C-alpha cells in the first residue's frame, strides 16, 4: 500500500470530520453578512449561471428573492434559457451586525440564502408571475409552499419536517 495515499486520505478525513462537526468559536454577524454575496455568486456559477449579479440585503422579517427571468417564456419547469444570465436580489431578515453568531446559526442563515437562490435557479419567473396574477392570496401561499418543497427536493436538500438525509 502506498503511504502517500494513506496520509492524504487521513488529511481528507480530518478536514471532512471538522466540517461535519463545525468549527470552534463564533462568527461575527457583520463578517457573515459581508461574505454571503460572494458565496451566492459562486453557487450561481456552480449552477451554470454564466453571469450572475447577486445582491443580498438584510431587511425586515421575511426572506424572498426578486430576479429577472433566466428562463425562456413558456419553457416551463426545468428548462433553462440558453442565455443563463440573472440579476437577483436575495432578501434575508434583518441581522444585528454587532453580535456574534454560533456556527450553527450562521449555517442556518446560509440555508436561507441557498433556499432563495434555488428560487432564482429553479422557479421560472414568468410562469410564477402569471400564476400569481390570477390566483387568490390563499392559493399563492399554498403554491409557494409546494414550490418550496419542489425546489429543495430538486436540489437534493432534505425538506423541513421530513427525514434527514443520510
């Protein structure tokens, strides 16, 4: 057995174990807020979005995304436009920049951002807007809940309230 591979494998396992258990200490909320846009832009690139202008705001009490369509009109769910360009604003609830956040809390906030990015990548804006023009407020809320589960399932994420991924 080659000892170089054994050492490399141990190092990978150590890094993996550290990532699974989190890192010690807290994260300053201000530094977290500053890092989120860059993380989102990298994730957009990984999703195949050629040019992504992602702005992240922290205001109010709700999380939501506004974005220009990256889908051809009428292409339907799962059929991206060949241009794959997007301008997006992801809004997350207001966050006090003066405090420290435990690592687990920072991960949950990043999950908020990831969820909103999934809407940008997987929810066809034109279809969504057309539905919302004719649906009652109750039906919009209901459809949003269905869409939330759909995009998280499509991304391979465990749906809240469901079984955890192994």
